[in-house]
C-alpha cells in the first residue's frame, strides 16, 4: 500500500504541465486552453478511479499538444506521461511502456539528463517495470533517480529520502537486504531531522519500516510501528485522509498475518466506511477493501458473510476495469473459491474455467496466477471424483509454482497437498506419503509450527496413516492439529470441526464410542453453524455420527442422519459421486441389519451404479496395479450387496438378476480395461503412440531378462535398484499411454453388460456358471464375518438365473487343493486321480448340477482358486467325466461372451514354433513301450530353468500345418527363437510347442539369479491373494515369473544383449495379436499363474489375452509329450474344418480318453485333461 500511494502522488503531480509556446494563433491558444481543461478533467477522473475515462481524455490532450507544440515539446512529454499513467492503472502495460519511454526521451533531450522532471519520468518507468515483475530493469533507474535528486535537491531533501526508500524497497524485493538496510536508515534520519516526532513524514517512515519487517515476515516487530503511525496520520492528516485509510488497511492485513482475525475486522470495516464516503460506492479502491473483508470472513470460517463482499467487489471491477482485467479475474477466482467451499460446484466450475481461459490468454500458460486457476479447477474436479481431469491440472500447477517460487514456498506445499490427496483418493498411498511429508516440512519451515496451514498438513498426513492402519503414528498428529486450530482459528471454526471429526474417527476405530460420539456431535454443531445445514462437510458429520449410533445398535438415531446426509450429497454432488455412493451403501447396510432386504437392495443398487462410474472415470489415468488397488478399495459394498442377496433374498429372482448384473459389471474389469487399451492402441497407432508402445515393449523385455539372470558384476543392492528403475520406467510409460489420447481413455471405460445380453449369446443349449468369491457379512451382528464364501450364478440362454451357495471358501479351497495335486501329476496312481476327480465333482458340480440342468454347453467363469480347476475332468459316481456329456469353455467374466469383432484381419494363417534347440547336453534314455504313456518326456520346468529336448513337438511341427490353409511360418531348432515370436504380427493361429514355466513368488531377490530358482512339479505352488492391493514391498510381477523357453534358453544367464531365449508373460503382453483367433500353448503349466479373486490368473494366461487373441488353449499342469502330440493332431483336424476351439478340444480329449481306456482300462486325467480353452 505504501509504495502504491507514493506512486499515485507522483502521478498526480505529473498531471499538471505548464505550457510555454511562441507566437500562436488565437485558435491554437484556445485549443491549448482546452487541452489544459481536459488535463484537469483527466486528473479528476483518475482520482475517482475512472481510468478508462481518464485515458480517453488524455488521448485528446496528447493529440492537441502534439499538433500545436510538436512531438518533442516538454508539454507533450507531460501528456504522454498522463496517458501512460491511465493505461498503467488499467493494467494495460503494453500500451503504457512506449509512452513512458517516449516521454523520458523528450525530457532528456529538452530538459537534460539531471532535470527533476527527467527523474520523475525515470521513476514512472521504474514503477511500471516493478509492476510487471521486471525488477532487474528497474534497479538502474532507481539508482539514477537517487543520484539526480542528491545532486539537484541535496542529500537531506525529502524527495531524496523518498528515492532512498524506493531503492531500498527494490533491493528488498531482489533479496539484497544488506544493500537495503543502510538506505532505510539514511531515509529515516532525513525524515526525523526534517520534521518532528508527530509529523506526516514520521508516520510515513514508520509505515515504511513496518513494511520492511512485513517483507521479512517479522510481524511482531511491524505491529507496534503501525500502531504508532496511525494516530499520527489521524492527527496530522485527518481520520478520512487516504494515507490514514491506507494505514488502517496495513494494520488489518498485519493482524491477518498474525492470525488475529477479530482484531483485523474493525480496521477493515473502518477503511471501507471511509472509502465509501470519500470515493463513492463504485470506486476501484473500494473493491480492494471489499475483497480483503471477504477473505477475512473466509479465514474466520464465516463463508456466508464473505459472499456479499466478493460479489460487490466483482461487480465494481467488472464495471470500472472490464471483464478481463487482472483485478476482475482475482475477484472472480475468489468468488469461485467461495462457491467451492459452499459445495456449489457448477458455479465454481463456470467461474474457474472462465478465469483460467483469460489468464492463459493474457498472462501466459506458465504464470503463477494461471497456476492458481489450475489448482482451483482441479479441486472442484477432485471433489466430483473426476480424477482424470484433476490430475493433469494439479501436476501443471505444481510445475509452474516450483519454477516461479522455488521448491520451499508455501504455494508449492499447497500443490503437493492437493496432489497427495488425489493419490490417496485413488488408493496410491506410496505416492501420497512423501508428498504429504514434503508439504509439512515446507510449511513448518516457511510459516511456523503453529500456523493453520501446518495444522492442515498434519491432518492430511494423519488421514493417510489412518488409511494404512498406523494409528500410533496418527494420534499425535491429530492432537497437535486440533490444538493448533483451536488456538489460532477458534473453537467454532470449520477447520476445528475437521480436526474433531478426524480424532473422533480414530476413537471409533479403537471402539471408544463414547469419546467418538461427543466429538462427532461437537463437529456437527460447528459445521451446521458455520457452513450451513446442507454443506458437504455437514453431510460428513451426519454420516459419521450415524455410523456410531449404528455400532451402538441405536438404529432409530442412525437412520434419519444417514437419510439427511444422502439428501445433502445428492444435492451437492449429484447421483454419480463416490460420497453419494457411500451414503447409499451405508443406508443399504443399515436396512439389511434391520432385516429390510428390499429397501437394502434398492440402496445397494444405486450405490454400486455410482461407484462403477467413479471407477470408470479413474481408470483412464491408472496403471494396471493402480486399477487393482482402486477396485479393491471399493469392494466392500460389492461384497455387501452379494452377501445380502445370498443371505436374505436367495429366493427373489429379481434380486438374483441384480446380483449377477453387478458381478458382470465388476468382475475382471481391470483385465477388461487393460485388454481394451491394447485394442485401442492396435487401432490407432499414430507415430507418437507407437513410439511410446515400442519403448514400453523394450523396457518390459529388458526387465524380464534382468530378472531371469543377475549379472555377476552387480551386487545385490545394485541389482535391486536396477530392477526398481526398470519397473519405474514401465509404470511411467503405462501412465503416459493411458492418458495419451481421448480414444485410449475412452477405450478404458468399462462396458455396461447385463445378464440378458449375456444370455442372448448362450443359445438354447448353453449355460454360464459365473463363480464369485466374497467376504460374507454377519447381518445379525452388523459386522464383517471372518470367513469368505463361493457363490455361483447359473445363467441359461432363456435368461433364467439361479444362485447357488458353494459354501465357506476356506474349506472348499482345502478340498480343491488336495484334489489338484494328484490330478496334476503325471504318474500319480489311478486311484488317487479317480478319488480327486470325484471329490471335485461333489464339491463343485453337484451343488450346481440341478441349476445347470440338461444344458450341453457350459461356460465356466471361475474365481479365486477355481481358475486352476479342470472342470472337464470332474467325474461322477458312474465313472463318467463331465467332458463326456458337456462341451466346456472358460472366460474371465461372463461379460467376455458379448465381445464383438474388432474388425482386425489376420496378416498370416499360421505361426508355429516347436522343438527349440535349448542347447542342453543331456541324453534322454529310451522309455519302455509299456510305460510310454505314463513316463514320456514331460514338458515342464519342474527340474529348474534347464530344459531338455521335446521330440514330440517336432511331430506337431510336421502335422499341424497340414490342417490349415494359407501362409505358414514354421520354425524349429535354432530358428525357434524368442525374437521370432515377438516379431510375428497377427497370425490367425499361433502354435507354440516348448517348455513352459511358472516360478514361485519371492518377497525380494537375494544373491543368485532367477535361473537358479526351481519349480517342483510334484508339488504345484499356487499363489492366491484375496486382496488386490495387498502387495508386499518386494513384490515381483507374476508376468515376469511365467513364460516359455526357446532356442538358447539354457544359456539365458550368459546372454550379453538382445533376447535370452526366455519369453516371459510380461513380454507377451506387449505383442499385437489382435485378429488372432487361436493361440495354442502346447507346453506345461501355461494356464498357471498368480490367482487374484475377481481378476483371474496373472501369467501367460492373462498376457496372451491382453495381447488380443480371441481363444487361448493352455495347460494347467505338466503335460505328457507324446499324449499331447496326439491330442494336438486330433484337435487341429477338427479346428481346420472350422470347428469352434472348445468343441474341437472336447472331441480331441474324448478320443484320448477312449484310447487310454482301450490301452490301459482307465483314463487318467493327468494325461488327457491338462488343456483348457479360454474364450467363447
């Protein structure tokens, strides 16, 4: 305020120019007299704040003087200065600058370089440079002004003192305090000597000293100086003088900095009243005071009190300055922020978008004020759960601020907090934690440990620790934040309510309900009073309070609170917001606990629809692992709805259909989104996207090779770091691809598929068995059960659906695991295998048999451990396998049945790689004919990552092509390389006959290499996780731990560059197999991998599907070389005649069963049943 007031004084002085001319005509004299009158009007309009009017008249004055006196006259220079001053006030700096420069040039030429008028031109130019952030250009001007005034006016003159002050202030801005302080001291001495202790000059000097302390953030030292200056201004200039009013502003602003809001308020109110009286109700200076008052009310949590001040300030600025003026935009941005705090998102969005558009246009895309608009817009989108829109806005604002202010500025901390909160909302806690910690460190250092912003940082960090269940770290942070807010903001501030609510939530988690209830009630009272009865934060308090009452069994208290919270959220956020979904789910659980299943289901359905849309929007900016975490974080209501249907609505057809529709919309959606991302890339390979895709493929390949074999020159830590670097690069590239284009983002969105649409694909003889594993809810006691269950939805082609309870998951999985062991072991006794297949039949088929009826085509959509079950091999009490009466196929989700044709044509008929030269110098002993079927060579990595020859695969290489027409690529021996597989593009059929492997997970990599890892084929290791987000710190991608061996694989550890002979699933996932109808993995355990409930098997099974193939034939355990060769021959005989892959496999397996029974009297499933077909 001080500098601005001084500049105004100088400008007013320059408005008055004495015109001296030679002989002039009477008309010219009259014109010059008119110019003088116009000049007086310019001054009057300028003082009233009508800068546009002043500019218009100043233009006329300049035109008259240039015409009569000439362009180089001193009076013309004065008019140039006056017009420039008006443009500067209008923030039209580009127009003001050339006028100031021209005026300076005239005065230097006409009056001389050391004239006082020249010094004033230099001063005006310096002020303009400082206003536009060009302080380095202002410095030599300020130095020159001081030199002129010292010479012309003397070292003790008042104007010299003013120049000293201005130069000192500039040094302060440039961070050169050592240069500034002696100038301030010298100016103070001049003022003190020239005037008395009670003079205006003394007050001004006190003001300047106070400003210095404010710049240094020494507010306690600035305050007594301003308190001393104010009565001097009032005594010498009067209570309503502009200097006095400016001091009132400065005092109020200082109290705001000291967080003493109640003391600031009367000073601002007094300044407003004086300006309204002296300047009128629409003066531009009035808008500044109104804005300051509005901000003060905001800081005090009195949002309703702030609104009229913001609205009035905006109206004044729009009228006096125009709709695109920088100050108008400030008012608009402030009003948008208030709408945001009120939860009025439509109004906030409209204003933020308008301000951002103008600022980008007038200030540029990298201006600090542009960052303010970006952040505000991001906050609104984040609150609306539109994270894909919020993230790039936050990231851009952070980059601008770091560049503009440095890494340790509070505005940078604000951006870090916003970005961290978004990551927390997405469940990406490892990204959020360091950002929260960095923001806290910045604010503690820059603002102090007792500042309200520091309390906000503490609160954010505590919330994250709450999500992580680290309550011992959370408690001290919450208590400290509450203490700061109560002290600095007051007991009734909304932020204090936030701290109370957070502390109450922790007590609720710790089951200290009495403490939680009291704090929640206090928080609700504060929010209703300060924010209003329909604010979004009020809904949070209502919901929290309701949940405690529910836990205490006081349902009559809980229900109206939840209903009120839902009403608020629907009004504030709309029907498709995460908070609205949560309110709906809370109501659903409450009605379910009270045995009101119809009402409960209605709320669940609405909530799940909303949460589905939230997930859909977020998917476009997440990597696969992040999607898994997001889905897992929202699984509670999904399981709740299915548990309700199973427990309370099992006989209601409409409820069962709603349950299946929910499973179809949610099960496998991460896989589906990833696969459709691949589809989008395949259809839109523009050069830039293709470049990213190729880079991702290369990084995957390098990581796969590195994890297969540790270089001897790398120590353990260096090895771990290199792996982490590759994984980080892959994650970054995946994120870039996800946000690359609108098309890719659109393809990420989950499709809405109903049970009726799926039924339409099944035909009269088809049935879908959709399995789902859920955590059960104890509706009697109102809490989650410790157990999980398997449910099966049985859908017929006519649309009929039945729900079957398969029982408790732990017991079922124990039975299944015990059965899988002998079935999947070539050479195990026939009795063991027969018992195992009957056990599977009784556990998995008998419960659903009646629901399936006589349908002869069964599509299994397994979940959890059931992904590893060979349903075809289940045997009834009469010795008949299920495959003998039914055609069987597999899908990740029933939704897969509705997938349409991408319209991508294959580029070749067949690619076949078989019998690779693994380069292993081991002799294979002849096998007696009697043991041929049971002791044939096994395609397995069961003896470690060392691979023996597979002669049966050479037979496949000869026979398979004969059943297919068109262009063939058949590679064997040395030619059957990893490179050749990766380079093939869109064959209609891909057949790979070799060894397969699936390595056990390792929490971390120790000394040694992956090549030293072993797979014990007699004890298959299944890795099952119920929680997609529960990934250990040393987690290794299962797509790296499964793969196929090709030429040179036995020397993978010796590879010095390029491919190593081991094709991992991670590399496969980057291939382009869109348009491929069938991939056959004629190898062992290619259907194995890491099982994730709701998402299928992570390994080759997932990778080839992601790559785009329509059908995948794979094995669930080590396979017999010779039996496989014969079965493949039969399969391709049928497939080559256009038989569906599932039907062709069934006929081939039936033939193998018949042959085995003919030769041995029995057909062991270990020999004939390892292969399954995924795809419809």
